[in-house]
C-alpha cells in the first residue's frame, strides 16, 4: 500500500511537470532576457497581471536580428478616436471638405478583442538591426548622407527658418551629431514591400493595425500615453531629423517611440471607412480584404509630424512600394 501511494504521488508529479512543459514551450527563435515583467517598466497593474498569467517570457531577444521584444498579453480595448478628441474632430471637418474618403477613418470607436499574446519590438527597427538581416541600409539619416541632409533639409530653400527656433548652423551641427549615432537611429526610406523581405528572412511579421494600437495605448484612453514632447520626436522638437531610439519616455508596457520619430508600417490594407464595419465589435481584426486606393496602413507619426499625426489612433496610409525618410517599422512575432 505504501509503495502504491508513493507511485500515485510520482505519477501526479509527472503529470504536473508534463502539463507545465506543454503550457510553455521554449522559444527557439529567442534568447530569454527576463522571464517576469519588471513593475518599474510595466506600470499598468492589469497588464502586469495578464503578462504573468501567460507564463511566457516577458522580455526576449530575437536571435536573427538582435532585436529586443516585449510580450503583449491578450485583452480588450476600445479602438479609434475617443469621444472628445478635438484634434480628430478638426481633422474630420478638413477631410469632409478636401478628402471625403478619409472623413471617418478614425471613427466609430469600437471594441476589439485580442485573443492571443504576441511579441513586439521594444523600439523601432534600428539601422544596425536592418543591416544585420538585409545587408544594406538606404536610410537618409546616416553618416554617409550627412552632407545630403545638410544640403536638403537644412537649406533655406526648403525650410522656413522663422518656424525653427535655431540657426541653420545649429541645425546642421545637430544633424551631423545625429548621423554619428547611425546604428541606433531607426531605419527609414523603407517600403511595406521591403518589410515583407525582412519578414521572410527572420520569421517575423508586421503587427496588425489593431495589435499596434493596443500596444501603443497600453491601457490609456488618450491620444498619447504622455505629454507629446516627453514621449515622441515630432516637428516641434526633432530639429528636422530622426533620433536614436529609446531616448523618450516609454509607455505603460515598456515600448519606446510608438508616437513620433518615424511612422510605422502595419500589415493591414487601408480603407478610410473600414471602422464602419467594426462598429459592433471585432475579434483579432486583420483589416479589409483589399484597398481601393491600394494602400497599406501606417501608424504613430514621425519626426516631421505635428500633433495631429502623432496620436495613438491616427491612421495614415501609403502604397506598399512607397518610401519616405519618416517611414520605418516595428516587427512582431507570435510565441
């Protein structure tokens, strides 16, 4: 009887061990940096609890790119412009007059359910990370292009210096300084198509528009997760250049630069009135099946954007092959 009882206990222990092993499989693509979320970084108590409940590592490093990624747990949130957003209302009035196809691009606000945890880059993809995977770097704001930066963006022909609180010489000095930090600057001048090539080499994916906004908001029902000057590089503080990632304040999930610095590509097709079809609530949305304009979604605003563009729910779009010096990316992975 004693042996039988001992055997039953051993069997139960074995079942528990197997169950735990089945719940959390090793991440073959990643190096685990921290298993449990740091409460000093993940400052939203509800997100902290839900991340822990997944039993997945919170902070990991992608082996292929060297990219640090953080876990975003399942959950629900209200997507789109919150009531009372005066900037959104002003944008709607302007769109109604000149761009009617975009009039309701941020409305109606609707409930979105994210059913699966996912990893997202802690910062925008840097030029160093892009080079490691793709072997090339076409970004404007890099050391080899410092002269071009000075000639184009810092010339009186293109810039109204009355709007910039510095001299052309001071601006050039700042641009040269930023160029020296090239490996930490976000990669830009890349298209959605370029991002797909990066994904094919690494197994990563671009986040859906819903995943992006869910991670950006991090439980905050405001257009930004802090004062714009404190969280993002934009027209008023960027001095006409992108900046090294991670210098501004992070959000309640630990992500940097989700507002400002460079716009970020999302996986979805763009339709200006897509949210009308989501009014009753949606689960794991992936956007419209196609786009009449042939455009993909961009989010977050960039170094050249003002407050209108640098909001958690602002939607921007461009053809998949489009490139610009304020367009970058941030990649995701599923566990």
